[in-house]
């Protein structure tokens, strides 16, 4: 994979913690993400991935710790932080009773994309995600993959420095999943955009990420490239490294039926 990683940290986190009463959803985590890096949070549902992303994107207030996004502190300068990133949520967040074009136009106004470049940028992105021919169709008629692609276009509309993706390919078929990642990798290479994504798909983290943070029970267990994690654990694959570091496969009771079948298939293939 071609690297766009610079030496400058665009995300810096120190001692980040989020408690809900006596439960620590995120427990004293610290790490940096470099400008232009493709960085993955790998772990099961309930590990703290989404909670961390919500804190980084100003949707949740941390209990303690510090965060810097593109040189800004979310506590003191939320507007500057929000202008720095785009986000694709785990749950659909489009207005399904609007057209694809109307969804992007609304977002462009919300993020104050200048009127003189708004139309061109929207067309450029809809063509990029291959939805230009469906621009006037209601979003409720779109497939899951089409909605994900439109959400991605929306997240990129204001030229953010960082795109946060919370389980961006959850529930999608492998072909659509690959399609979406091809778009994202092209954007990363063209614009040097930092990609921060969470996933419980082992092969997705292995194939796409330059560095991976393995997170479990709210704590970061290890950070490194696939090769570094394998070297650290003296294992031959990322999956084996994950098991060595956490003591288990990604917990099956916390994934859906299709994901469970994929886990079983990989395990059977190793026997």
C-alpha cells in the first residue's frame, strides 16, 4: 500500500476515559494518528470503538483525558474540530425522504461550503461514488451499499482533513465492501486525507490499515502494523496475533449471523 503518512500528528489522545456511572466504556487510552495515515480500531462490538469515535467527534464529553484534533481541543473549539473531519456513522443517518442531491445540498449549507463551489463539488462526489445518475432519486429507494456510498460522499463534501468511519462496511456484501474501500483509498492517495476507521472485520483491518489499535473492554491492548503485531506475538497472521493479545477471537455473541458464519469459516479453514 502506498503511504501518505507524514510526521505530524493530526490526532493526539492522552488518558482518554469515558465512564457511565461505574462502567468504564473507554479506560485511559493514549495514542497518536499521523497526518495522512490509515488507522484502524479493531475489536468486537462493545469494546469501546464507537464511544471513542464519539468523543473524538465532539458527540460525547470525555470523563477525563485530553484530545487534540488537527491542532484543536474539542472542549474549547468544537467548531474548528468539526470543520476538520467528516464522519460516516455505524447507523444510517441520511434523510431517506430526500433525494441524494438534496441530502448533499443540505449538508453543504450546514457546513458552509461556498455557494460558488458547492454545485461542482456535489457533482464531483456523486460521480466519484457512482451515484450521479441517481441524484434525483429518493434515498429510501437505495440499497444499503448505495446509502453507504452517499454517506461517504456527504462526509467528504467539505474537504475534511480526517474522515471517521464507524464500522463503515457493517452488513455489506464483500463486493460492495471492496468497492467502498477502493473509493476511500483513492481519496487517501489523492488528497492525503487521514482515515480513522473502526471494524471487527479482521481481514479489513489487515488489508487496509497502515496501523492497527487492538481494543478490548475499553482498553488498547496493542498498536502497530500487521507485521509489528505478528512480530510482537510471534504469530503468522493478524488473527493469531489478536487471539494471542486478547485471549479470544472477536466475541461471536456480539456479531451478527453473517459475521459469525465468516468467523466459523476462517476457523474451519485453519483445521
